[in-house]
């Protein structure tokens, strides 16, 4: 499975795992968020487990992001959670990226990146797990780095389980 899918004419069916990635542009500035849902059915055990793991990785990153850390250190906050659970190879992109006048800007929150996070930077926090022939789960929020840590700007609900009726 890849982090970004392609549009098709396939009709969604109950039980489908769907990654919804969206945003808007207001006064020239972009936003970005992602939610993962299971359509019209309860999630299976693997879907539930992977969703909760990705949510835990995101929560760890949100709790640990702070000014003065490097973009690589930010990435490691979530990556360690996924690696400890055996899914490190399935998190094939960085934790996030800057957002502003363009949807993808510096800094890149990924391994080895030395950019130092500063108050006022707006970045995404979007860990994910993608399994071939199964699908993927990603949860993404937009945050601003503050003097003490970060503040989530996304207002879309983030349920503890990936289900919609």
C-alpha cells in the first residue's frame, strides 16, 4: 500500500478502509489533515490494532514536539512507537512537513533532518502504517510550534476507533 492512492470509479463497500486526506486554502495559506475510517462496519481486529498504534504514535509526537529539537528528532518521537511494534519498515515517509503558502514546505520532519524547530513554524504530524495488499492508516493534524511545545490547529474529530456508520 502506498501513502497516496489514485482516484477510481470503484464504489465504497461496507468494511472498506479509507484514508481521507484533505485541506483548504484561506487567504493564500494552506491546511492539511488526514483521517482513516472504516466505512459502514466495525473495524476488524487488525484494522483496530493498527489504527490505535498510529494514534499512539501521533499522540507521542504531539506530546513531545517542542522548539529547539531537530526535525529528525521530531520524526523519531513517532517512529520509535511504530518500530517497537514491528512496523518501522511500514512507515515509509517522514512524520510531517511544513505548511504555509504551499501545501508541502520546509521543514521536512524525517530521519536525519537537522532543521531546528522554532516557535511559529506550522507543520503536519502524520504517522502512518501501510501494508501491501491490505491498505494503510494515517492520522494527520496541523500544528503550530509554540514556546512550550505545539498546539493542534486541526478541529476535525479524531475518534479512538476508525469507524463511521
